[in-house]
C-alpha cells in the first residue's frame, strides 16, 4: 500500500461494487459506489468475461448479505456496527437505521484518502460514523475501537469483507477471537476462500491463478484458505455457534432467479457467525 492511498485490493472491491450497479441482474444497490470513486456511466460497463462477471456479482452479493444480516440484528436491538477493513465502503453514508453507530476500521492512510474522496464528491461524514484508524505496526484493534467509542457491553455486529485471503491463518483467527470476546451478543459476517480443488476445470484454474498472480504483483498476495468444516470447528470453539456458511453460487441463488451462470468460477464463501447471548 502506498502512503496516502488505499490498498489496491480495496480499490478493486470498490470498483466491483460500482460496476455492478450497471448489471441487468443487479443483486445489490449502492448509489454512492461510483460517486466516491468519481466514475462516470461510461466507466461502469459490466465485463464481457464470464469469470470477471461472476466475481463482481460475488462481491456485490456478499455486501448484500452482510447488510441484510445487519438489518436483522438491528431489528433484534443491535445499535453498533463495525466494518473491519472498510476501504471505500459506503454503507455508513447510506445507513438507514436510526440510532445505529457505524465504526469504520482501516489504516490511517486509507481513511484520510477516503475522507478526501468523500469531500471532493460532496459526501458529508454522517454523525453516526466513527472512524477507528489502526496501524497494526503500532496499534491494536481493541485500542482503536476503544478510542473510537465502541461499547463492549452492548451488542455489536461486525462486517469483514475482502480481507481474510490477504492475512495469515493465525491473523484471521486472532481477529475472530477478538470478535468472539465481545461481552455482549455479537455477530460477524466475513468471506473466505477454499483451496482450489484439483479437479477444477482447466480454464477456471487458469483464471484463478491469474487472479492470485495479479494481487501478488500488487504487493497483496493471498495467504490463507479454509475449509467449511475446519472453520466451523474454530468458530464453535470461540462460542460463535450460530453459523451460516454459503458458497458463492448458493449466495447468488438467493438473489437471482434461475441457474447461476459461471457458478464454478471461484471458490469464495460468505459466512455469518455469532452468539445471541452475553458471555
């Protein structure tokens, strides 16, 4: 990541959300996605490549699932949402939930660049948004959220999208343990990836290898993969026992009618886990 700029992978996710708004099979609505990027309609054409099209839809669907799950938590009484690795996510500016405070956690340089983009686009920082800058070379996640005002005795909902592949397995599990240690009821939605199966079709394996090579060349290589059973065992050991794990095609099937085209293009899963009672 260059000083004063967001991570390149955060930019890629933001562009995916923006380009998805022009998809005739839109599963996620974000009218601010292109605004924060200062994109014009001609720059939002959906890709012709089927693998790229599937991956953009997956990025959109994981955001839809996270925000739908958060809405259910708000209905149950949650009034704190934490977006880990927020990047250029716009939920805090679209927040429809009265009384919900949104804590955005990210590197200070990314947050400063985001503030500049928002100001240039005429997007005001809403009073319900609290920035929690964290530089893991100097700070801890707990300290950053404490400083931002997160109340660990009140229910919270964590959203963590597009981050885990770039962390080591130990770093992923350490963050999930931090979430699980929340004193009050807590839920988290995050995504992860499976190790590509040896039987993957050659053209899909080629696409997968190209994708991992591109992010590695950007200085942000993929470092971790998980299995559904193994990850579920880890979460239950943390007392996060309310688990819903959806492969990408199954996730998209919730929002699209008929068969999911290019359904085997990628190995991404989205998982919701939580605990409805206090520790």
